C-alpha cells in the first residue's frame, strides 16, 4: 500500500486528533523534516493558532544562522517565534539536548497556551530509535512506537519528506553534526541503515508494522501485570514467592515498571538472578535508579 503524502498525513493527524481549532507549538530546527512540518502547518492551520519553538544548541558555528533562518520564515508567515540558546558550558549529549528541548518547549507552550507540541519525527527516526533501543535491551515497550500523538509524520520516511521539500521549493539548513558518528544515532544512520536497506528496501514500512505489533504486545503485558500484581503496585511491596510464580516475561516487565529510568538488559538479568536465586534477608539491589530491598521475604521499592 502506498503511504500518504506528508500533507495528507498531516491533515489526517489533525482531524483524527481534533486539533483543527487548537493552538499548537511546532518544534523547528531548520532541518528538512521540521521545515516541511512548518510549511504544511502554515497551509493547513490558522496561523494565529501556530507558534514555533527553536532551540539554538550553540554547538557549532552555523547555529546562529539556523536560528535566524527559522525566525525569518516565521516572520514571513506571521507565526509567533520562540527561541532559547544553550550556554557554551552546557554538557552536550543526545540525552541532555533532548531533555532540555522538551523542558524549554513546554515553557513556550505554556506561554502560548498551546494544547500540543508537534515534532517532525518520521518513520526513519522510528527505525533508528528501535535499533538503538534494541541494543540497550529495552523490551517490548522500548520497541513500541514513540509517542505518536505529537508526530504527524511517524509513518512517513525521511526520503519522502526530502522529496516533498524539493518538489515544493521548501528551503532548509543542513546540520553537519548529523554526520558525526561519535553519536550513536548518527552511527546507526550512517552505517547500519544502509546495510539493512540492502536486505529490506522498504525498511520503514516493515519497522512501522513491527512497532505496532510491539505496542499491542506491550499493552497486553501491562494489562496482565496490573491483573496479577495490582496490589503490589499500590503497596510498593510484593511477596517474593508470588514474584517467583509469575511468568518470566512479566517478571522482567515488573522490573522495568518499577525502575525510575529504563534499565539495561544486564541490570534486569542481574536483578532476576538475585531474586530467583536464594537471596539473603535484608539485601538490596539497584535497577534503573530504583532501590529494590528484600526484607522478610518481601520485595519493597
């Protein structure tokens, strides 16, 4: 089946989420994906209900030019523009940048009274995310689609967005840091995806399908976990013998659920080995930032 065009996907997203009359913030870096998002949104949505947030990472010489580029487009469209610039002392990492983008865009959304923040994440991003999480042992939940309620293009490939931009005369900025393979995501994009495409040319379509399957599986695991261990979650306490009687898939999911942040597979295996072996009383382990204690045959966290 032929995938919808970016503009068809955006219109369908807006309609299915009932966002026609809502105020929206667009995350726009100046790259091709977000510039397509901005161009289409400006055609489909009342511009008075749109605002753009741009984060200047201040990590390369062209960063200021990117900011001015996006600001000029917003001025042309008469769309409200928000921007923040990170300090040169900011600890640069993919995770830190992402967390700061989220925090600052939420402040902009609050000021604009926006009901939702939209990003231009696409199906190729989904492939990269799933592969990256797979290498970290994220489980079914980590292989589910990212939050699609904010991503109109999640079933559209990067190449389709580039084609749309070229066909419609949409200008964009190139970010040279996307070529830096010291960042894991960039390494996956540069070396892993081309190899996989030689095996599966329609890579995005396959991963989108699989992500939906994993989402269904994750939903089932969560339902089973709540059915079998609902009292434990309320009390933050679980009888060790009951834990041992639980299906192995639910044991792992239980540990992921109580963890403050997604634990690695080695953390899960280490914790399971401890709990399913013969742990001594009053012992404890840490998993994903959560301290799990064992006292009088009771698991507490």
